[in-house]
């Protein structure tokens, strides 16, 4: 009988595997991510809502870090407004899209693209030289250690510097209703799982951790003060229900108005496909 010990992967090995899986998944879709997969009209609505908050928090010219820049849509838009952007992403293919976009727009002088994932922000030079950082549409849901992200941001940001993040939340009424209707019970429960869970994209795996707003802030509480948080796509449908926008455009616009008016209210601000959170360095 073989009594040799069973080899159990270490935590660091598991983390490395998850990071590679996630990197491969985003590399595989980088070429068409600006289309329906990653930037359909509903995602554009969410992106524009994020821009409203970025414009309210950062006066040009500011020096900013884009965490999980993807194909560079946010970075280029902010650079056009006069900001200096350090765009970071763990996916080399996504980052190349950002570099190409900056070159086409002749904004290379304002956009520095670095192959750095959220877990490696500590590698960036420039202690207390940034006015703020932002992350849009959930890259931080894939970060293996949010406390490390907090420490890195605290080192890089000036005193009083601001973080503006949109993060995928735990409680999305639209998603619950959608998958209950389809009787996909496992998918209904997915967001409520503790820790990282595998989410399929392009036949590959993105390892994702879903959060409630205060649960997310807990990792940042030592270095940052919580300024505001609110639901995002609470009343408005999430990106995978694009047909609702196409068929019911007027109702979609009304639902977005409700989002802007009410998604920051107590209790309601904990709910939505994403949440938006604003923090200030102590």
C-alpha cells in the first residue's frame, strides 16, 4: 500500500494558479473586448456613471493610477482631459491594447502603461506622488489580497489622495431574478460564496471574489477613510441583460435616473450589480 504523503498545493501556489488562469482568460478576449463582450451599451452606461464620479473627485491635471485598465478606454478618456495616467493591468494583451490606443490618440506622453496587476502595485515607483487611483468594473474582485492593495495605494498617494473604485457586489436583485427564472440554482448562489469562485469567460476561468461594500472597505480601513459608497445598477439592468435596454429604452433611462437618485440611500446602497466606493487617504 502506497503511504507516500499527498501533495497539497500551498496557498501561494493556489494564488499563482488563479492569477495565471485569470490572466489567460483576459488575454484570450483582449482582441474583441471593446465590443459586446466588454463594452456593450449597458457597460458604457456604467462607465459613464463612473466618469461622473471621477470628474467630481479629480480636477485636471491630476496624476492618477488606473488599476486594471483593460483596453484603456478610461485611461485615454482621462488623459484627454489633461490627467497624467499610469495605466496598469495583469493581462499583457489588454495592456497592449491600451498602448495602441494611446499611440493612435497621440497621448503616449500622458499615458504610461505598466504590466502590473493589482497584487503588484507595490512595484510602482513614486511614493506620495499620485493624487489618486481608480479602478472600474471589477478588476479588484480578482486581487488576491486587498490589504496589500491598500498598503500600496497608501504609499503611492499623497496625503488626502482619493480612491474611486467600482466593484462587483454580492447582492444583485436583477441577477437573482434572472437565474431563478431559469432555475439555475448554482448560479443564484454564486455571489454569496465565501472566498474566490471560478467564473467562466471564453471557456477559461476568472477567479472572482464578490464583496459587500463594508466588507470591501474593511481591507482599506487602516490607511483610508470611507467617504461614500452606493449601488451601481441597482434599478438599471446589469450588462448581460442588454435586450431590456434595446426593447424598453424609455424604461431603461428612467431606471438609471432612479439609480442616480436612490442608490446611495441607506440599505439600498448595499445592493446592485456593482457598487461604487470612494475613500480618502488618512
